[in-house]
């Protein structure tokens, strides 16, 4: 029992010393603190560096995805334009060949159409 009381007094003294040191302006960030917790400090610093690196990598990948998406949209637009141009050329040439084979006397009008009467 005597040893239990001594251990409780030592714990109580250490806590009161720590609180007294803080109240008096002494910092708990002493060289002894860093020696005791060097592995924990290195571990936390490593985790922070890994977090920063992961964030940077994710941001660069997102920028790459956005640029590739823009490039894909441009390629799709070019494809649609080329397809429309090709289809219009084919329709016109098919109609001309059809008119020529049927020996119909039709040609492209030189003036645009107009209304005979307005309502």
C-alpha cells in the first residue's frame, strides 16, 4: 500500500509540474519531448507529404481528363461536320445523275424562289 501511495503522489506531482510549467509560460515543446516522440512526428510528417503528393497527382490527372474531353468534343464536331458535308455532296451528285439518266430537262435555278401572292 505504501508503494501505491508513492506512485500516486509521483503521478500527481508530475501532473502538477506540467500544469505549473504551462501556467508559468514554459513550453512542453522541449528537446526531451521531441526525443520521446520522434517516430510519431516523422510518421505524421510522412502522412502529410503523402497527402499533398496525392492531391497534386489527382489535380494533374483531372486537368488531363478535362483537356482530353475538350479534344474529344472537338473531334466529334469535326466528324459531324465532315459527315454532313459528305452527305450533302452525295445527295446532290445522286440527284444530278438521276436527272441525267432520266433525260429530264432540269437545272439548278439561278434566282431564289419567290412568292406569287402574299396573304
